[in-house]
């Protein structure tokens, strides 16, 4: 009887250990298969811009400066679709590809920077290990902050500017130009970033809706545009698409 009980107890422990090992393995697989670019993705607010769906493979680049890169991407006629933002260990930028394909992004910019600072002791230990092995020092347990922005090309706009209502401190009339798209009607008319659009044709520009009204009203026409630059009033002619 005692032998039977011992055998049953041993069998129970073996099954329990196997079950525990399988659970641990499942957990490891779950963590290994986790894609932070997908899990942390946040969709950007939609606009009325018409996006061009590309069938080409998305291109992934290393970003350098989030603000400057955003400005340049918008100037090139791209719109931000969404972004991923997370902290993790060593994550390959190529893992952003599945999410890029899912949202039909044409370009992805990936940024990463060290999120923790190793202690002096850890650095010395890394150098010692590197000296022994003759290889570059490894930073075990390093944590990095990752950010990926997903971009889609938009159809050529009628005018080609991003604007906003100026702040009270600007003390200027019109709409502040934030971005001028390369090759657009606005660029050809000589309008640049930080100009203030005052009027297009007979439409005075006080709010963003006024710009939409003017562009619709004068679509396909050559029209006078009034703007200011360094408080100087300027006029030009612009042919809207």
C-alpha cells in the first residue's frame, strides 16, 4: 500500500513538473512572439486628405530627429497614419514591417535610444568580458525606448499647405503656414513656411474652413493670393489644381 501511494505521489509530482515546464515554455513563446510595434500601435486622427495606397513593399528607415523628420515628410507630401511607442530590449526594426503592411504605410521611420544607464561597475565588467573573449562588449539587460512613425503618400492637394490659426501672441492676420508641400501650387506661388495667408481671391482667411472654401471656389483657376512675411504684405498669383 505504501509503495502504491509513493508511486502515485511521484507520478503526481512528475505531471505537475511537466505541466509547470509547459506553462513556462508557453509563457516564453508568448513573450518571444510578441511584436511591440503591433501591440502599441496608435492610429492618427484621420483627415480629408486622399491617401495613395501603394502595393510596393514598405520601406523602413532609421529616423534622426522626430520633429525635423515630420516636417520633411509632410513637405514631401506624406501623411502620418499612426505610431508605435514602447520600451524593450534589443528589438529589430524589421519587426515593424507587419504593422506597416497592415496599415498600407509606404514609409516607416524607426527611432531608438538607450532608456537606462548602466552602472560604472557593469561597464567595467562588460569591458573585462570583452577583453577575455576578444569581442565587442555586450550590454546585457539593456533597455531601449523605441518610436516608429508610419507614413502614407497623399494625392496632390489643390494648394499644398498645412495651416493653423495663429496664436494671440503672433499678432498677425490670416492663417499661419506650417508646411508647404514640394512642387505644390503654394510653393510655385512663392509661399513659404511661417508666412501668414490673408486672402485668396475674394475670400478672407480667418479660420481653416475659409481656406477650404477658397480652394473649392477657385479650383482650376489662377487667383490672387495675399500673404504677409515678416509683417510685410505680399501678393502673388496662384494656379489651383
